[in-house]
C-alpha cells in the first residue's frame, strides 16, 4: 500500500518543538555531516523529509529514528537553521508515547531509574575507584538515600517508570 501523507503529523512535530521542520530544502548537508550515518543506514535528510511528508507510521516505527546520537553537528551546519535534533526528539517523544522505544534507549532509561544516572556502577568500576582512594559509590544521587527517595517520587509523579515499562 502506498504511504499516505499525514499533515497532522507535521503539525504535531511543530507543536512539540520541531517548528523549523518546514524550513528544510533538502540540501543534504546534515546527512554528509552525520557521524552516525557513516556507520548505519540512518540518513538525516531523509528522516526530515519523511517528517515533512507526514509519514507518521514510517517514522515512528523506524529504527533509524533512534540512531541519532544528538551530537548537533548537523544543526551547526544546516544552512537553513533547521533545529534537526529538536525535530528528532519531538518524533522520539511521539514514538515513546505510543510505546515504541529502541531497546538500547530503554535499557539506558532503566539504568537511570535504578542508579539515578544513566551509567551503571559496575563491580569493576567500584574496584578501580577504591584502588584510587575514592569512595566506591560516587557522590551522586546514588550515594544519598534521601535524594534517591526524592528521585523515585519524581519518577512516579511524571509517569517515567510507566513510560519505560518498569
Ligand atoms: S542540512 Fe538543513 S536544509 Fe539541508 S537537508 Fe539537512 S535539514 Fe534540510
Ligand atoms: S545530531 Fe544526530 S542527526 Fe545530527 S549529525 Fe549528530 S548524530 Fe547525525
């Protein structure tokens, strides 16, 4: 079946902060600059074009939506000042609202819930810290019981845990 343009999708991307999406004139500078695209099938220009055309299902179900590392190189180089990362984040938020999330991002979010930050403290890291004369657990929210309890309240109040399936 031929994909159908969905203008509501473009308007939703605009409403969620991707208002420069209509400014793209498809020069391809973003794709040529993208370090992720050099290693994967991700093509920044194509994703922006799909957004312009309102290809909602195709965008929200694509793996490529999650391949951007948010390095901002494309945004710095775009001759039309398209806020490409804002557009990608807007579309990711829409995907997550529909229960679609890249596995790697879900795991990172789960680590965030568990540790108060996204990088887990492994046994090896603890041993290295100890050998360097540092506390095994860094002085982040993880080392503070009250801060962790407050953090948990925020996660519950915002629905973050439910969103990531915790
Ligand atoms: S660099 Fe900007 S104008 Fe060019 S294709 Fe990418 S988003 Fe569009
Ligand atoms: S911000 Fe994302 S799309 Fe832009 S160059 Fe970096 S990885 Fe590529």
